[in-house]
C-alpha cells in the first residue's frame, strides 16, 4: 500500500489501525488493533478513511443485537475518504468518496479503520470543500432525511408547509435544512427550549417547544395550512392527515 507522507514521498504500508469489536458487550470490547491493510479484489476498492460517522445501529451491533454479525468485526456503517486503490474506472485513485450502509460493519468490515475495502457499488464520488470532520457527519443522516422526504413527495417548489416532529434529532435537523433549501416553509418541534436556535440555524421558519401542552394549538397558531408532517421516531417518517396544521382538524397525533 502506497501512502503519501507529509514530505510528499510515498511509503509502503502493510498494516493499519482499526477499532475492532472483539465480541458483544460494553464499550470495553472495542479494541485498537494493528491489522493488515485489506487486499483489493474484483468489484471492491480500497478507501483511505478520513472520517466515519457514529450511529446508534453500531451501538446495537456492539451490544450483540445484530444476530447475523460475527465477531471480531470492524464496525462502522458509513465513512468518507479517498480512493487508495481502485477496480472501477469511474473511481480513479484520489477520488473523494462517501459510503453508507450496504452491510458495512456488519457483513464485512466498516469505517472504524484507517482503510476500508468496500464494494464499488457503495462508493459515491463527492466534490466538496467541507472539512473531513463535517463531511463524515453527513452521509447517513442526510440520505435518510432525503429518502424520507422523497417518499413523502416533498420536492423543490412543493405547495404547502412541512411540520417536523422531533426536529432536533440529527435526521430532523437534516430534513429542515433540505426543506429550507427547497424553499418550503417549515416548522419543527423540540422538547428543549435551549435548542430552538439550532433549529432556526438549520432552516426552520417556526420552532415549536413541545412542553407537554397542546401541540395542536401551537401548530395551529403558527400558520394556516401544511401538507406534510415528518415524524422522527424509530427511523420512521409518515404522512399525517389529521394534524391540526394540515386541515384544522383540531388534533396533532
């Protein structure tokens, strides 16, 4: 493996550091180990990982709640980095890429390592000026939000307004950002008064504090009509037709 040093020279590397989940259990089962750099094979390319997101599904896998996962395993269902060795003409060495899901960190080793051998089908070329620590936090969150909004029919120039329940979750924040970019008027809920500023920064036009009172009254008072409600709970997004904001029906489930 060729690795460019700070002086610009290239050196051969045979090993890498990785956070290995040795067995199911608590945080102590994660061990920093020196492993061989994976050998490239047909249909797979090697990525020098520059950043990897942390996800609750990895916590669940580490705890032993993913029955198809065998240990030891390098976890990590997403990563960003640079193609270090390629078997795909569309992904030349040096391409910035992101990779998400597709059994990363479950069926095969994932992003908690200096290098990851990944299926070419998972690698998405990215052109960006974002720093790695920012870029690494985006793929899983934003793709989840984007896919959910697509499923709900939310698109640029869509009529009506959008209400996001659970707005200060990572997916809720991403959904507010995307909707704002679409030019859609958006409201989002939070249970913490101190997080209202974060939602405004993310793009929400209205922030509603869910303090245990009548949320229906709050959403009804914030404006006349909305077409869609985006509810963040256990990874689900669904359309609500009886929300007070959508048709003045007097309730918001």
